[in-house]
């Protein structure tokens, strides 16, 4: 892995690891799949390919944030919506 992109990849891994704590299937499940995804791509050396993979990881972060926001929204709506 190229040195300038290493910090970006480590940042992505840490952010995903942090977000995985609240994953619906459990943090252990998320951590195992996250590690296997990163290990699968550990031999990639092309900077363009690494940038594409980091961009995909950023997309996954946005999707996880949307998932958590929707879950919290549904819980609040259920809590305060009048019963029919």
C-alpha cells in the first residue's frame, strides 16, 4: 500500500469500526466482515484502485449513518405516534 494513502485507509477502517458498534447483527459480526473485506484487498498497490476502494468505503459509511438515523427515527415515531 502506498504511504500517502495508508493514513486514509487507516482512517476509513477506524471510522467503520466505530460505526459498527451499533450494527443490527452485532458488533462482532460487523468486525469480522470488515476485517475480511480489508484483508481481501490488502495486496492492492495501484493508487487509483485504492482511491476507488476508499470511495466505496466512504459510501458504506454514509449508508450506515442513514441506517442508524432511520432506525432512530422509527423508534421515535413509534414512541410518540398515537395508537389507532
